[in-house]
C-alpha cells in the first residue's frame, strides 16, 4: 500500500509538472538576442547635473499632480495591453480576443527577460531610493528596488503600442500617444526619471523591430491582427 501511495504521489507530480510546462509562456527573444547593455548608453551619475535636474522635475510634478493624474498613473502601473482599451473601445478585452491575449503574454515575457539584465547591469537607483523627498505612488504593498534604467513599463508600453499600431493603422496616432502617456506616467508616479522613460522608448522600438523579423512572432501577429480587426468591425488588411 505504501508503495502504491508513493507511486501515485509521483504520478501526480508528473501531471503537475506537465501542466505547468504546458502553461509556461515563452518569450519571442531574450537578452542574448537583444542585449540592451550594448545597445543603450549608460545612465548619468547619481550626482550629475542631469540626474539632479530630473529629480527636481519629479519633485515638481509631485507637488502639482492632481488626484486624477495620480489615479491614472497608478492604473498604468499595470503591465497590460488592455490599458489601450480607452483607444480601441469596450470590445477590446481578453475575453473577446484570446489570440491577442496569448500574443500579449509573450510580449510581456519578452520585455521581462530582455530588460531585467539591463536593469541589473546598469544598476541606476530609483528616484525614491536616491532621495527620500520623492513620494512614489504605490500600486501595491511594496515598491520595486530593481534598477531604474531603462523603464521596463515604458519598454513594454512602447512595444505594445507599436504592435497595436501595426494591427490597426487607422488608430496609429492615438495608440502611440497612449503608449507615450503610459511611459510618462512612470514619471508622474515618481518611480522613474525622464531619461529612464526615454531609454524605455528606445528599447521598446528596438525589440519591436527585432520581433518583426521572427517567423513565430509574424505568425502570432497575423492571427491576432485578423481577430482584432474582426472584433472591432474593421476590414482585413491585405
């Protein structure tokens, strides 16, 4: 009986491992393919005139930001493609767009595995780490202590904005403006310097250009684009 119980437990572990493997999200590329440490310049020194000026900008925004600005910045702390619903409308949901949801999950994973090594390598302190005068807007119970350069949220927001703009070019101006705001809200929240955000926009653009040449991304993009345009009631693109 003990042997049977042991075998059953081992069998259940194998099933659990298989389920986890089946649901694991794979990135389209990683830092070996897109090495931001060799693409981006190093950040300014903590005591440089640039960092001090950027810190001053954050403190000025901190005084001037309204409750509406704060709410918007907190909401944009979520790494989600569905933050673009205010451009693409109420039908733009994960429930309506499972193909796009799957592609989005891979984009999020791609940004994560590419940006994390760069953050660690550049190791720029966050504004609220460098100065106790900064009062960041908390989206959860704790604040990130990862490197500040580049902004991962901005990288992802730029990447998502470019992908969606290519899917729905009719809304390109609005989508890219929304991606711009998504990054800028990291400054409003006091969690990134302006130059972190600028580097995130460069990083997101580099990743988007690289993915466009990958067959696996191209295949996922084509199916997600067809799905999205159908849900939005737009004619297929040829």
